[in-house]
């Protein structure tokens, strides 16, 4: 059987993989590129099940990959969306402190935003100033972030695919799961459950399975994906007036999630969430979803038990909020006191691929591991949707550096 040969194989058709494929062809239209995706379509996991927010870059440590790629990605996203008619709106958001302790952390976030070069951030120094923007929100102090927006990420993914396939002639293999990779002198052999392909370069953007794909080529992959489900409620139609734009709490700086918030969605409606609940199945979108292998992999990772010891209380609280609508409502009432349990209808869920090391450190920054002609995106949590165009460009430059060395 003949093996089809490519210059580069990209694993995963989420926003990151699609952006890599798009940039490879944009840079060199003659390059032979193949995207392999186990699902039948794009954005079936994180890229299609998220909050739909274009993050401004306010939260991230200056100089980190997150800070650089979020801001560059945000600017590219706007350009791309304008050019290809992807619905988006720069509606702005507020971050609200409801306790004196949170006010201290809020000031740190403001300083970070300034250090990251964000313009026109505004401190909201009283309840009145908060309510001028969000009349039903409560809090002591806040920050208005005018850059934050909302966008249609599934449409963005579909557009990237369409340009890659139809304009640039890129190849795709949907419905094929990568099961083995052989890195040989002559090139890389990528085996799926249906075919085998060969390539000179490979980029893995496998999201929730990025560690398993990394283990196929790397002897010492010291990161494991711990899946955290984020569940949403929606505000009932009659109560959507309670939220005009986006309302966020002050996040716990030691925890890589932003806390339940309110997001107006570009396709209409207002979502409340997501929480962060340990998932017993990597692609498990419901509380009862369970997969033995996924769960064993979580529990057998030494770092997991260190996280459990460190964040046990927070984790149990999230689990409780997942089971108790009353508890979820209470968390939301901290920001919008008028919200009642009866105003919330069940929404969807997404599962975050959060990398964790052996010592129990939840990896905060993006992690992109390059080993000669193979690149693994091992950690691309939020804001990787916002950053996807910048991450793709960054990876293509990394691959070209390799070519230049050869
Ligand atoms: C609840 C939630 C809310 C979020 N909110 C935001 C937000 O508002 N703004 C923001 O910027 N970011 C947000 N994020 C983060 C963002 O969605 C992700 O960081 C981003 O989508 C990651 O894209 P990806 O391409 O790396 O992963 P994915 O979209 O998960 O894509 C990975 C792909 O790889 C495929 N794959 C895996 N293994 C294999 C294999 N062996 N063979 C073939 N294919 C394989 C999968 O099927 C999948 O399609 C959120 C995430 C979640 C979960």
C-alpha cells in the first residue's frame, strides 16, 4: 500500500491546528499539508464549546506566551473577522471586586493590564460607576476593559477550514484518529485508525489528548492533561436584561480559571458560568460521563494528588455547585443579586485541557514543545481561542527556523 507523503502533518482541527495549517499554506502555497482530525468536522471540542470571548490580555504575566499571543492574536482576530465577515462585537467587560481582599487583587490586575500595554482601561471606584455600565451588578470597585469582545468561534473555525481547503488546496483527513507515530530517519510516519501518512514535519494540536499524542514521540513528556469541565446556565429570555455586556469576578490568582461570570453571546442570549469541575472523561460533557482509561490516567499522575491536596476545598466547592443549582445561583448573586434560581436554564458545557506537571503545578502559560521537526502544543487553555492566529504563526516560524538550520 502506498503511503501519501506530506511536508507537514497537523493533528487536530480545533482553532490552533487550523490556524497552523492556514499559516503554513499562506506562507507557502506549494507546501503539501494534511490536517488529521478524529471527528467528522472542525471545532467539536474546546474550540466549539467555549465562552466565545475575545480576551484583551489583561490577566497574563507580562512577557509570557499568553500575554504576547493573546494581544497579537486579538489584533489578528479582528482583522480576520473583518475580512471574512465573522460576527463579532467589541462590547467591553467589567471585572468586579465584591470584598476588600478582592480590591487588592483587582489593583494587581489593573497594573498587569497597564504593563501589557492595554489602553483606555478605566478604574470604577464606586458602585455608582459600576452601575453606569451594568445597572444590575453590585460590587465595591471594578475595572472596565473596553477591548474585550465576543465572537463566533465555530464560524471562525469553519472559515479557516474553507480558506485552507478551497483557496489554498490543503488536504484533510476527517474521522481518522492518530494512534501511532514513528519518527524515523527518512521522516515521520503518522498512523491513524484508517491510513498511514508520512511527512517531514509534524505539529500536534490535539487539545484534550495532547499528552497522549506527545507520548507517541517524546520519551520524557512530563505533562499530563487533567480535564476540567466548565458547565453553563443560560439566563431565561425575560431576564437577559440583567446583563448588558460581560461581568467577571476577580479571579483567584493561584487558580487558572476565571470564576463563574456572565457573557452575552454573539448568537444571542446570556450565559452564566463556566464552573471548573474535574471531569472523569476527557470529552465528557455531562456530570455522569465516565471513562476508565481517562480516569486512571488522572488518578495515576502524581501531580494530580498534589493538586487535590492544594485545591481540594475549591474543587469540592465546584463539584457542589455543579450538583446544586442553588449554590451556582448563590455564586452568581455575588455579582448580580437579583438573579434567582428560576431565572437560570441549563446551558451547555465545555471541557478544558489543563496540563499539570508531576509536582502538581497547573501549567499557566501556553506550552509549545519543539523537538527538531516535531512540535507538540502541550498546553493551550484559555485564551488560546483568542490567541489562535498568533499561535499558528508562531509555530510556523518555529518550523521554518528548523528548515533554516537544515
Ligand atoms: C469552557 C471553556 C471556555 C473557554 N472560553 C474561552 C474564551 O472565551 N476565549 C478564549 O480565547 N478561550 C476560551 N477557552 C479556551 C479555548 O477554547 C481553547 O484554548 C482552544 O479552543 C484550544 O484550541 P485547540 O485547537 O488547542 O483544541 P481543541 O479545540 O480541543 O482541538 C483539538 C482537536 O484535536 C483533535 N484530536 C485529539 N486527539 C486526536 C487524535 N489522536 N487524532 C486526531 N485528532 C485528534 C480533537 O478531536 C479536537 O478537534 C475556553 C475553553 C473552555 C473549555
